[in-house]
């Protein structure tokens, strides 16, 4: 059962416009609100520093909608080096008290996808926005999560 969606703040939440302003990806706020209403937790991971990430998340999605934010500042010094991306996802899962079987990652880049897969998370890659004919909402997240686990069971 899907209990949480974890976003990669480094590439899945925001986009930079021509004036170098950071704005939420199209449809992001609607997606987060649909998850919140459905009782699905939202987590955010980032290789950036907390002092940068927390204000960014507040700016992009507002206060009180994100269950946990995990940044490189939360990792022990040994784990905070290159390749720490998967550890960020694992720590977010631990902070929410769930396993990778209860979560779906949303990545916005190949790097985010590789990190989520390394943490054994089913993953959706969003290269542009969350709007369009196939808008991603809580229902779509649940379907993607369910399809991924069915495929995993067939392989096993």
C-alpha cells in the first residue's frame, strides 16, 4: 500500500525560468495537495543544504504539507560524500517509519532515478511538469506503485 511519495528536490520540484527565478513545476502544487487529501505523506530529499532546501520547499508547496525533508546535512560525515543520494531516500523512509515497499519516488533526472532505484524504490521520472493529458495525482501514484510491485512479484 502506498503511504508516501518522496520527491527529489534537486530536480523534480522546481524549474528555473528565463529570468533565473525558481518556480514549482507545472502541476506540482495540485499533485502535493491531492496526496495530502488522500492521506499519502510527502517527503523531500536533496543533496543541497537544509538552509537552502527548507525555504525552497515552503516557497514551492507551502507549509505543513511535507512530512519530512532530508538533506545532506542529515547524513553522517561518512555518508555525505559523492554517491550519498540513495542514503537520503533511505533516511527519509526511516524518518517516516516505513519501508521502500510503502513508498514511491518522484525523480526529475537520471541521477535522481538512479538514487531512488539504488534505495529499492519504485520510481516515476517527471522530465517536464505534472500537468497534461496524463496528469500525475494521488490516484496515478497509487497505480504506478501497484504496477511496479506486481512486476516485481512476477520477476521473483
